[in-house]
């Protein structure tokens, strides 16, 4: 859509060249920005010319630039010992996307949107991702994805702050994983997206619940839990009012499918 409140689009080459003011918005893929009126925004600051490399493999893990496109993440092939890399495609498949969104949307834009059905939130939370944020003033700061998102379309980003990158630690990428996703309708938004990861020797079992809750939730266990332990932990952590209710599913439905799918991923890894 044409955004008739926009009077300027800036294309800086680096962060320190940006003169930020009220009414400015970072422009990444633009798939959400151009999908609805932005009445409070008059200036877009395009990230494209920052020229950040999309994906960088190091011994410590994978660094994903905020500007990495969904299609670039889809094409990534990691070292063979990173057994969790196939989870990238599984989460990308859960993203309700047209051809345009597939080729234009960025990983960072999806995380900043912080929607319950944000597939890149689910992916990076499940793989214990840590975000690097560049505030307008002051030093860069790091925050785990699971703490960054605070609710439906809510997060801790400050005005003018920029998401620079997402780090997925090698220790998480080496883990075995199991994933399940369900939608009320064919090709609909996720009602629940559940991932479990575990080390060899059955250590460090991590369950990530997303889409069914307003923000991603981690449940950690030293060893793979029993079915009863997992069920109890979910109920203890998520009371009846902790589920995300919308047109894509009622709260009781989301609680029900979370229990059902969590048991499936637990059993698969056990
Ligand atoms: C038909 C349709 C279906 C969609 N389906 C889904 C879905 O299933 N799940 C879902 O989560 N979303 C969905 N979306 C919303 C959106 O397209 C995606 O979230 C997409 O990933 C946003 O990425 P983008 O790069 O296009 O972001 P943009 O549209 O460019 O930006 C989105 C927001 O993030 C800010 N931003 C972008 N990058 C940064 C950065 N690096 N630092 C700080 N702020 C930044 C922008 O200022 C803006 O506020 C859908 C949209 C459409 C139109």
C-alpha cells in the first residue's frame, strides 16, 4: 500500500550517520510496514545499505544479521555437527507467507514484530538465541530472545534502538530437536509451535512453547522429563489465563494442543 504520511526515506550507509527523531521508523523488508497505514511515521530509515553479511559461521555459533532475508536463512547449510539446522526450514514453513514476503521479509523484522505466531521468534528462542541491540546512545546490549518479547506485539526495544543481529550458540545448534506445529485452518497462522531440544546423553532438555502463548516460554530440565513431569511443569508455569486467545484458537484449545504436542516432542527425543 502507499503510505501517504511518509515524506522522506533515508538510506544511510552506517548507524552513526543516522539522525533519529520522533516519527522515524527502521525499514527492513517492509512487508509489515507497507501492509497497513503508519499514521505516526513520516520518515523511513532503510537498513539495506548497511550491507551486513547475512549469515556468519564461527566456532561460537551462527550470527544472523537482522537484515538476513527469510529466503537466505532457508538456503543456509551448516556444518554437519549442527544437527538443529533443519529446524530453520521447519519454522520457516510455519510462517504464513506469500512469495513477496518470502523474498523480502527479514529475520530481524519478524522478531521486532514480536507476534505470537512469529516463526523467527519461535526458531531463535528454541535455539537459545541472543540478540544484539544498538541503542541510540550508549553501548550495544545483549538480551536472550525469550526475554526480549514481552507480549503480543510487545518487546523491550527502546525508541530508535536497532536490532543488529541474532546469535545462535553452537551448543544449541548441536542439540537434537523435535518440533510440532498446528493451525486451526490449512495454511493458517500457528496456534501452537512447540520445539524440544536435548544434548547427547539426554542432558539439558529444553521445551519452547510459542504461538499458544503471548510470548515464548522456556521450560528447562537437566534430563528428559517423564510425561507426567512435563505435563506438571507446563501447568505450573502456565495457568489458565497465560494462554493467547485470538481468532486462531481459544485459550483452552491452545492449552490442549500444547500438552498434546509437547508430549509428542518429548517422546520423540526420549
Ligand atoms: C499477508 C501477511 C502475512 C503475514 N504473516 C505473518 C506471520 O504468519 N507471522 C508473523 O510473525 N508475521 C507475519 N506478517 C507480518 C510481517 O510480514 C513479518 O513479521 C515480517 O517478518 C516482517 O519483516 P520485515 O523485514 O518485512 O519488517 P518491516 O515490515 O520492514 O518492519 C517491521 C517492524 O520492525 C521494525 N524493524 C525492522 N527491522 C528492524 C531492526 N533491525 N531493528 C529495529 N526495528 C526494526 C520496523 O520499523 C517495523 O516496525 C505477515 C504480513 C503479511 C502482509
